[in-house]
C-alpha cells in the first residue's frame, strides 16, 4: 500500500560532488588507453615490415606443402584440413609476430618513458618560463602568513612551496609540481591585490589550493605529459615517415592518424576542464554559491571565438563556471560528449588490444582467441564502468533528492557511447586493413556494417546503463552514510563490470560477424547479421555462465531489499550536500510488496505450466511409445516443453511488471528466476515419472535453458520500455520535517 | 662605490615617487626593485596572456609601476649626467656625476646638501618630457605617466630651489 506524503519541494542545498568518488582517474585512464592504442597503430604503420612479409611468404609455402588430411568434400574433412593448415601457419609465423609485437611494445614503452621524463621536467620548465622565484617571508610577511593559513584551512597534508614573479602584473596564481612536491606560484599583481582587496586574493588562492586538495596536480601534469609524449613520440615519427619514406599507404593512413591526434587532444582538454569546475566548487565552500568566487570568475579571462574555440580551451567558460558553482548538478551528469569519448576509446582500443594480445600470445594461447578477446573486454570494461557507471550513480542520487533532475532518458548516454565506438572503430587499425576484401564499395560497406552494429550496440548499452541506474537508485536508498555509500558504490561498479565484460566481448564478436557477413552484399549483411545474432543468442542460452550473470544482475538488486530501511537520523544522507542542514528520510515505501508479488506470480506461472504441460506430456508418452521415437521426435518434444516454459515466464513477467513502472525489469527477471527453476523441476520430474532418466548435465542444461530463456524474454522489451517510469510526487530522499 | 651610491639614490628617489604614482606598491617596493635589478629588461617586457593549465586569475594583466619608475628615473639620471658632462668640458664626467648625485641627495634630504646648483627651466622641461615619453613607452597609462613626470620634476626642482 502506497503511503501518502506531503508534496514537499526539493532540498535547496547544493549537492556535494565530492561525496562521490571522482571519475577523473578513469578519464585519465581513457586518455592513456587512447594514446597507447593510437601509438600502437602508428608504429604498426611506420615500422619496417620486410621481415614479416618474408616470414609470411615462407609460411605460405610450408602450408601449401602440408600433407594433412585432404578434403574429400564432407564438411568434417574440410574443417580438419583447414585446422591442420591453420596450425602450421600459426606455428610458422608465431615467432615473427611476437617479435613484431615486441618492437611495438618497445615503442609504447618509449612513449611512456618520454611521458615520464616530460612529467619530471615540467615543474622546472614551468618555473623557469614563469620567471618565478621563492617568496621569502621578508618579501611580504603578511602574504606568506595568509597563504600558510589558507593552506592549513584547505586541509592540505603539507604546505606548498610559495613562489612568485614580482614583475608579472596579472592577478593570477598557478600550482604545479610532481610526486607530492607542489609549488604555488603567485604573480606580482595578485600579491599587490592582497593589500588592496584581500577577498579577491583569498578566492584565487582557495581555488588553487583546491586543486592541490583535489589531487589534480599529478593527474593534470601527467595528462599534459602524455599528450606531449604522444605528439613527439608518435605523431612526429609518423610525419617524418610521411616526408622521407616511400610508404605508399601512408597517405591513406594520414586522415586516420590526424583524426586520432585530434581525438586524443580533445580528451586531454576535457580532462583538464573537468578539474577546474571541481576546484571552483571546493573554493566556494566557505562563502557559498553567491560569494566572492562566483563574482571573480565573472572577471576572469574569456576564451574568445565561440564554442568551437572553447573546445580547445583548458578552462570552461566563465558563464559555465558560475553556473556550476551556483548549481553543482552539472557535475552529477554525464553528457552525450562525455559518453562519446568513452565509446571512442573503446572502439579505438578494443581491436588494437585484442590484436596485440592475440599476436603476443600466438603459439601459447590455445583458447582460439578467447583470452585476447576477454582480456581486451576486461580492461575496457573497467574504464567504461569507471566513467559511465560512476556518473550514473551520481545522477541517480541527484534524481533521488530532486525529482526534477531525473533525466528524461538514458538514451543520449547509450547513443553517445555507440557513436564514439563506431567512430573509434573506423579510426582503428583493424578498419584500415581489409583482409578479406568485399563485394561492396568501401564506403557502402562501412555504412552498412556500422549501421547494423550501431543498432545492436545502442540497445545493449541502454540495457547496461539502465541496470546501473536501477542498482544505483536501489542501493543509494540503503546508503545513508558516506561509508555505506562507498561500500555500495564499489560493489555496484564491480557488479557492473562483471556484466560489462561479456557485453563488450559480445558486441565486438557481433561486429566481427557483421563484417564477415558484409562480404556478401547489402541485403545479405542484414540477413546474416540477424541470423547470426539470433543463432548466437540461442547458443548462449544453454550456458551456465549466462545464468550466473542473470543471477548477479538480479541478485545485486534484490539484495538491497534485504537490507533494512535506514533509520531516521540527523546525519542520514547529509554527506550528499555542501551546506549543513537536517538529515534526509526515505519517504517512498513502494517496494515492500515486490517480493510477494513476484513469488505469487511465479507460483501461478509454475501452476499454469504444470496444468498445460502434464496432459501434453502424458499424451505424447501414450501416443508415441519409446521404441517408435526418433532423435528428431525427442528433440522436438524437449524444445517444445522448454519453449512453453519460457513463454509462460514471459507471461509471468508481463503480469508482474504490469504497465511498466519502477524496477519493471528487476521484477520481470525476478519472476523468471523464481518461476524458471520451478518449471524446470516440473519438466524433469515429469520426464522421470514417465520412465526417463535424470542425468546431472541434462538437468543443468534444462535449468539454464528455462531460466535464461525466461529472463531474456522478460528483459527483451526493457530497453524499449518507458524511462522514467512516471513523475513522482516529490523527491524520494527528503529533508526531515 | 660611486655606482652603488648612485644606485641607492635612484632607488630612494623612485620610492618617493611611487608614493604618489602607485601607493599600493609601496609595501612591496623592496622585492619589486630587487627583481627589477636582477633583470631590468624583464620588467618592461610585454607578457602574453595564456590559458594556463591549473592557473586562475582575475581580469587582464595590469602594469606594475615600480620597475617602470625605476627605469624612468635611471634613464633620466643617465641623460642628465650626459648633458652635464657635455657642458662641463675637461674633468666633466666626475664633476657631472657628483652634481647629479648631489641633486639626488638633495631630493632625498634637502637639509643634507643645502648648496647645489639647480637645474634650469629648460632642463626641467626636458626632464619632464623625457620621463613622460619613457613611461608611456613602457606602457604606463597616460595619467600615471604624467603624474610620474610631474612628481619627478617636482622632486628635482625642489632640490634646485632649496
């Protein structure tokens, strides 16, 4: 029964972005992965490949001379022959491929080393270029004392070294340094401002000290160093290759590499801009959203030239910064462009990573590429969930404390990731090499493959993001303290990674299949793609791994319901706000009946299955004696019983879900998870009752088929369901009255 | 020794001028003048505004007056010395230098050096014009350049008429 609530407004306090783990580390990870992938690509293009080509020629002659089983026309023979020849080819080329990967890894290590060296030298260069000298207390004793006081107030572990350039008239400050040794440099103009307008001086200092407190310096200067190293260690060698060597295909590569350079630079700048907003907000802690911080940002230098020019700037526009201080909500959301950067890195890096790991382990990896595929998916899942997942958690918190902030749809995020992934893949190494050739013109082929893939990718991403949202919304309501939030968020993001690894792996597998199918022409591509996705889905239905994933995804959400509702205290959820005020209380009690409804509906489903299935099974056993049954009869009978169970679970899910509503997907899958094992038991016991056996493997396969099939059927419509499920009458988490 | 004395006198005169031209810099005159003498060219070099990583500041760069005043006074003193040398003939250099030092000392403390020959009207006009142009060249605003030139002439003429 739904409780009645007073329709109170949202909390006027500003949400505290520092209450949640920052996504900067993951964004920096994205940059590093993008740079490494692009570097790998560039060195693969420019390194001499004469030795590799010779090896391939030699290996080809060995393959042709192989006395393996000669194909006689049967599929089995052809497969055996192909396998033997592939083994000979792989063994022959393994050493050369590993050597090549070794050279490329050396190049990567070189670029990484260059980045480290630049990072170490940057503070020295920055100090020299700025003309900074140490500020001794006798220079300006009041200023030194004030800086030390502000540093202590900012909660820094150690005070920064104070530098200044007395002859620089601008009223500005900057922080730099490396490995915890930070330096705060002031201009002469700012020091003069201390005596004229100390509030302005303090505001500028608070912003700079906030950078130190937020841990920005190392990340920022590493970001800068990584970019310079990429430019000098990868882009420059490519340019030299273009100028001096006769690589006929270098010109074809130019646009891809130019695109990579732009992409890396834009990711770098987005990392840098994000840190400024966080520093502004922390600097405004003391005097609030309408204080001096907001005022002086209005006086700060404006990057002229419109939005295009601002894309290249390392600071957000003053108007944007003022808006963020006044309303910190923008730090709780993920934009289409942020999601696009994530997708782009994934699309770019996955093929390169898979290829590198695959070639590096050639001759050792007997998994047929599963290890390289899985490792690439694992690494990129960490980044995707780190950036997108943490943003979704923050956004979910915002919607819980202010229902008006709930996004109209999560589709822009899914579309952003997809658009980025498609673009990244087009720029990647694998897209530049058309090994198989195609009946289609290159552009038409790209358009068809990318379109088909984009549809599948968008639906998959939307499902994943919605799951993360549901997990966040569920667990945030059970996390009234900063400590419980940290635990819940860590567990939620780890669970999301568990789901994300097979998802990313599956998406790129689908892509490979679609690309393969594209060799047959436009219509065949779509047809084969649909067939491949359909058959692939059927193949994975019987795997226990899928059952495990469904259990993880559902179990994690259900587990939150087992945690008691937090007590009403003064401290509850106060961590989520910058300003002090009362604690919050969870005023929504709509989920108390969720378990009961799911269990009842599932039991009804099992009963319906029993009533329908028993007469059918009895008739079949009576009409078709054991001796008269062919293998096809038995398989058809088995498939029909499983299909019946899956369909009834779909009905159960629809009955539980009703017209949608909150946690519709969770309720649907929960119903399937309860009904599935029940129906499997009925099926197996009926088989036993009519004289069949009960093999453990058969039982496991049956349970997997029924549970997986039912859960997937229940989830099938979820990405298309309405989001949000309807406006609430007010925030779920509301200030205590 | 003579150079050190001249240097000190220029500093002292500049400090007294800063009080009227840029009073907000008086407290920082010591380190600002030290920075000027470390690299006089840097004091007058134009700076390009950059979108610095992790940097933050308000409004466009202002001009710090202290190094400009030091530069203007130094230039004027050098010019005066050259003019007096030209007028004094043999042994003129030493005489001229002593004369200028005496002028500057009187500007600092009129009681200390009561009888020093003063600058003529024409010379004072020339000093004003030169100081104003030099200050403008170093990007000091028109009003402050005029203020500096007037204050400098005032100091030197006060010493002349004492």
